[in-house]
């Protein structure tokens, strides 16, 4: 396992330098690693090569993870970060690297997943969303695979395999709900030892999630909350007119009915896609609430 990751990582770096591609690359000193040893399953065509511009990344066909080690004392906790972008692209800075900066400063290992996009629900051929609630098959496969890789490499990365969480924004928040409720069965044929372990998160954080509500405030059946769903934190603004505050409300209600420990923070103002960037709104302090929640569920020390 480590051999193919190391080899493919070197190929990715050297190939990018030689071809001068515009594909996303992490900052100097960080290495992204492909999550599949060969071709990714259920591959779909995309309109062009991977491109990255001002933190926006699209046309990802080769999903990768970048592991950011904690600064200071290592708590043993790890969070897989899932940027949003409506399954059209990925906000890799606002909802990716900036999030890892926060997590690592708190002693948490951050695993940033660059998952495949564009993907359903978004259809690049028509620049539309024919079914906004369909399972995002390729991204969810990438998340399932990543969860297995994290646990497989827990010793190498100095993390606790029982303290593996997920954090996603917008479309990434939908993926948080997907992996929280559909972890038991991989969507793809098992590849290797990474797929033998559990894909269930030990905790989950969905920030201004989307795609969770269908019809008249009914839960998307593709996120069947159950007692096995991990403890969950939800954050959203009432004036989020992109996805709507009812996304968190409906999912929280389903979690409560399933007796899942859940915490929800709603704010009057904040809009959508605020990430961790400071504003004058009260919602800008949500990371502190998240840290308190992580301490309450014993994923961070008091």
C-alpha cells in the first residue's frame, strides 16, 4: 500500500513539474497522494483537463488526499475535509486548505480530499442539475475510499483510528451526511486492504449543507439517518438563500428521531460559503463552538 502511494505521489509531482499543468497543487512541503492504485471506479468524462484558478478547482478525474500534520501537541484526532462547490468544482482554499490551517493549529491531523468533479447532481453537458438529490456516486466512492485509507495508515500518520471525523461545506456537507448514513457498503468493488476497514466516521460536521431536503421539508432518502449515524454538528444561516436553512433543520430532526447525538447552531445572518473567514456576523465564531463540541464528545481534550 505505502509503496504504490509513494510511487504515484512522486509521479504526480514530477509529471506536474514537467508538463507545467494548471492542476491544483498543495503548498510547498505538502504532497498530495492519489487514493486509487489504478483507474478510479465508475469514471465519467469531464469537459477538459483539471484546472485550478484562485482556489477554484474543477475537472478532477484523479482524486487525491493531502495530509496536514498537527502543529504542537498531537491530539490523535483526524478530520477528512470535504470542500464544497455544488459538485461543479471545489473551493479548495476557502473550504479546504484554510480549514486545515485551523484544524492543525488545534492539534488535529487534517486530510484534505480532492474528490471527483464535475459529478451528478451537476451535469456539465447541460450546465444544469436534472435531479438535485441523486447520489453523487463518484465523490461518495472517493470519500468511502479515503476513510479506509485513513484508518489503514493510522499508525504511519500518528492518529487514533477511533477518532476519525468528517467536515464538509455545502455540497461537501451533503457528502458528510452521505458517508454518515451510507458507510456500511462500498459503492465500488473492494480494491485492497484499505477497503476492508470501516468507512464510518466517528463524528461529523456539516456546515451550510445542501441537497438534504426534498419536496415539502422531507429528508432526502439518500441520507437514511439511523442509530448508527455518528454524532453530528450542523451550522447554517437563516439567510442562506443558496441551499436554505431548512437543510439543517430537516436533517437535525431526522437525527433526533434516530437518537443520534446532534448539535445545531443557526444564525440570523451569514449567508452561504462563509468558511472560516472573519466577518462582522456572529456566525463567524462557529469554529469555537465546533471546538467546544469536539471536547464534549471527547474528540479533543478538555
